[in-house]
């Protein structure tokens, strides 16, 4: 299985985790909220909204369009920070994001934190 196929499987797993945690939304945030220029759209979206409405669509677009995937990504540290008070509840989501980071970057952004 190549990197693109593994990335697609991890994206599916991240989506499933968001559904399982009850974080998947059926309504879109406003276009202004989606246009944030802040990292993780922290000023306009919750982290799970950023995953669903920004990260996932962009990654699927890259995979489906056979565009190059990012080579330096670190999403899991933000997930650990956001869910620090309930890590065990979000453990599988964080693990999937960590595996996605490792797949694309070739390194573990949480290696020093674990």
C-alpha cells in the first residue's frame, strides 16, 4: 500500500473517530469562519470543526487530485493540547492524527511528549 492509500485510510479513520465522538457536524460554519488565517482557525472554529471543514477536505482534494501531499505536518500536538483534560476519551482520534503526522512527515511530533 502506498503513502496515498495509507493517508486515505487514516483520513477515513479520523472521520469515523469524529463521528464516534459525536463531534461531526451536519451544518457548515460561516464562510468568514472558514476563511480564518490563524493556525487551526483557532479564532473562529473549534478544533474538531477545523479537522472536519478544513483539514479533511484539503487532504481529500490532494489525494483525489493526485497532488503532492504535505511533507511537514504536525496536527496531533494540537489535538493533545485541545483535549488535554480528556485525553483517554479522545485517545483514538489523537492516535489517528499522530499516525497521519508520522506518515506524511516521517517523524513523530509527539515523541518528546510521550
